[in-house]
C-alpha cells in the first residue's frame, strides 16, 4: 500500500494547493526541512550543537512547550502508520483527505469548464460578478471539510450576522493569520456561501491545476509582485469589487508561518479597503498548523474540534493610514490567538 501511495504523490501534490480554494499562497511543501535553524539532515551530535548555537533559551523553551517542531523522519506526530515522502508526510487520514479532494475535484473541474463556456457564449453579459464559479468552488471546499470532519468551531459569528444584515449592504475585507493550507477553507466557511467573495493572492497560482481555472472563472484578484503595473491594476480590480459590494479575503502575512506564530504584515492589501472606506473584519484562526503542518502533504488529522475561527468586530478604515489600519487589525487578530501562536517579538 505504501508503494501505491508514493506512486500517486505527484497527482496528490498537484491538488494539495487547492485545499479549500487555496488562493492565498504559492509555497509548496518543503523537501528539505529546517525547524527553527535545526536541519533534519544533520547527525544527532551536530544537530544538538546547531540547536545550542542558534536557539535562544526563551525560543527553545517556547517551541518545546508547544510541541511544534515537526520532523520529516519517522515520528508519532501523525500516528504509528505515518511515513515520509519527498512531497511531505502522509498517514491514513491524509490519504483519505487527498483521495476525497481529488474525487470531488473532478465534478468541480467540469463545473468550471461549463462556466467558462457559458461566459464565452454570453460574452460575459450574464453573471458579471462571477457568482456561479464562486458557488461551485465554495461547495467543493465545504463538502471536503464536512466529509473529512474538518469544519472548524466558530466564535463571534454574531458580528457577521449584524454586519451582513446592515442597511447599507457594505462590502468588507476579511483578513486572517496564515499558518496552514486549512486557513483558506476555514475563511470561506466563515464568510459563508451566501456571500460573494474574492481572494487576493499571487498570480503564480493560475498555473495550479483546477485551481487556476477557478481563479480565471471566479474573477479573483491576482497580484504579480514582480510587475508594478500588474500590482497597480490588481489594486484597481480589488477596489472595483469592493465598490460592487463584493467582499475581499486576504492573508497580509503573504506566506504561511512555519511555526504557527503571526508574521509581520504587508500593508499593501489594506490599500484597497482604505481607498473605498470599506471596513476590515479580522479573523483569528487557531490550530490550523496543528491539523496540517507545513511538512505534510495533506492534513494529518481532522480539524474538528482542535481548530477554531474567532470573528472580531469590524474595524473602520476611514480616517486611518495604511499603517494604522494594519496595526489595529494585527492587534485584533493576535488578541484571539493562544500564546503559542502569538509573535515572540513585541507588538
């Protein structure tokens, strides 16, 4: 069975970035793993010496207490039946999750192709807000979460109910911390299928199988950071969605945190909300890095009940600079996180 699974690794990896409409990061699973300066390929003697040199006592004790240092060697972090591949670790649950994702991905792909044909025939005159591909993609992600018992617990949903039922029908920017592929379906589950939302992410994701088609069909905001003109056009595109009443979702850290702790924010994402005067709704995602560590191809265990999303009150962007808005949102997100996910450096 192990040989069969390894033979399927390439196929599984091509879909690993589509966990729950993953439109927020282009990082792939690392082949050579370094855990806070400690290479897993070093001999034990050199590894201990490396840890003494690199890790401070405070940092080492924090990581030790969390149990967050994930090795790609034989370990029990995913059970006695877990094993490593060059694409990341697997165990029976991870294999099940990947299989379900692929099987559900087939009708997802067909639905997206039909959407593309429909838009071509109608010349984009119908469904201008790309609601159909959004519905299909969201349905794929939520079905995967339900079938894998990975739907997170939620707290603070009353803030969303109050906001969505408001008189002005305003669009908002949803901002969350990012430490796992599971963050994306969690964010989608929080916003809900009744709301039309677009992700802000890197342009390279267009190359990912199925996901690229979802991006093209769904009208998501793609940013090519190597091209200033593209970046400016992406900001205008995002502003247009907000003005049309379409929510935006983003992870301002720009990449996944390896140890689950919040990284510094990139303020560019807040420019869209600030230009329109749209509120920002902070989300604290708890435990996603434990369910799906960066060294695993697929989640090693079900996300329920270990994962939770905390919704904070909307923060108005009017009258705030980009930095001030970023600082307020980051502080709100951190306030909902446990100690082992808070940054080590001062706020």
